[in-house]
């Protein structure tokens, strides 16, 4: 009985690990800015917009493949170099000795108004 319990626990852990690994579709990034850059927000915003355009209309499972095939889309300035390492997008501007920021690339979704459920009883009673 102990043998089956141990095998069941190991099997459950393997399945949970596989499911957790598959469900992660967010892509993290690190931006190392030039030591003389003052417009960090504009560069970060352009990178986010480029990512949103790249993955619009694509399933979440394909985001990583789209980014890997199109790393050049993140070169929003002439002095930017982009690389992929350890499931991160590394973006280095100029010498890379300035501000250092980290985050997740976010795909903008279309805003859909929240639908309120209708109740026949509430309408009938005037509530």
C-alpha cells in the first residue's frame, strides 16, 4: 500500500510541474539603459507597444515563439541590442550602465464592458 501511495505522490508532483510549466506564457524583460538616457519611459513604452502589436491576434501559447522569431522588433532606437536568454528578453541601450528595470511584457487586450446578469424576478418586482 505504501508503494502505491509513494508512486501516486510522485506522479502527482510530475503532473503539477508539467502543468505549471505549460501555463507560463508571460515573457519577462530586462532593460539596461545608457548612462546618459533621460527618456526611459518613452523607450519602455515603445517596447511594450511593439510587443502588443507583435502578439495581437495570436494565442498565448505562441507568444514566446513570436518573440523569438522577431527579436529585431524591440530595436526601437539605433543603439539598442536585443538578446534572449533564460526565458528573458534582454534589451541593452548604449553602454548599459544607466537605469536597470525589469518587468513582464503585457499584451493589451480589448476592453469589453462587464455584462450585468438580468433577472426576470427583479424586473417583474421592479427592483
